[in-house]
C-alpha cells in the first residue's frame, strides 16, 4: 500500500522567518492518522528566510537528519561543534541523553531543507553531530545512502537505528528500483520534480507512506530528486 500525501494537504506553520510543512504530527499540528511510520516520527519541509533560524534549544533521544535542498544552515551546539551544511550536504545529530543547539540561515537567500527525526534503537546515547558532502552528481540515476544504521552502508553518516536515508536524482524517463525487505516500510518525498512510485504520481514535495510493498519502482516524469527512508 502506498498512501499519497500531497504537499498542499500537509500541516502548516508560518512566522516572519519560517514557513514549514509537516508530513507528520508536530508542534501544534496534530493528526492522529499521521503520527509517524515505524521509528520515523518527524519529516518537516522548512523554508528559512535570510537571518532567521532556531535559537539555542534542546533535544534528547532522537536521531535528527537534516537534508539541505537549497542554501545552507549553520549549526552550533553546547558540545563545541560548529558547522555549515549547504545544499548537497547532510548533517546528523544524535540528541541522545541531551544536546543544546541552534540553527540559522546566514545566507543571502532562502534555505530550504528537510528535517527528519528518527527514534534510536536505544535511549540515552552520547550526544554527537556530524556533517558530510554527498555530491548530487554521484546520485545521478541511482540511490545513494546518506545516513544509515546498517553495516553495509559504511560511507553514510551513522545513525542509531536499523534505517537508511537514501537520495537520488533522475533525468526525465529515468527509473530506479528499490527492494524492501520483509516487513520493511518506507517514506519517500519528491524533493524536486514529479515522480511515479509503483504507478502513483507524486508532485514536487509530495510524500508517500509505503507499507506492505516488496519493491518500489520509481520513475521520473521530468528531472527529479527524491529522498527515501527505508524503515523497520
């Protein structure tokens, strides 16, 4: 089964510096039918205006993956980590037993990014942060693992869950196939362009919740980029 979640139907939030869409219940947006899928609890589509950002605040017991689609985000935390993650890069934060951090857009234009929260397989892990470039060209016509808790993906940023975040870019008419193991689930978002997933057409920034499917046949209607999380 594949449940289509159009961008226009997602939860919304807006203020003077942030425009956000929520694929799952988050903050003041609550939908009992959209509480997560497996350990995936949050997928926010954030647009941050220049100079805007999240001031120092805390998290715990969550793996937080940031996929930057446009612009860049600057991170700072109480552990002394500082970094700038730009489009084509990914950052991972293990909140673990507790981390305080801030994220700001210090760029001249808007920053667009996905914030993806995954519950870890165990609580109270040591807090940590890391960032790594994954050139878009390396993903042309194929899925590349960006963050993973599976041993086979040693080049991906580590997370503490039996899950893998993939991304791919496709030209018009290109397709990739992703096999899902028995009992596995997935969530997929079209970051750019239109896609079909097992025949279901997704518009740009639409989501798809996948259960009870053995494989995903993903084809590009035009030039497209997508992000997929394979989940227990």
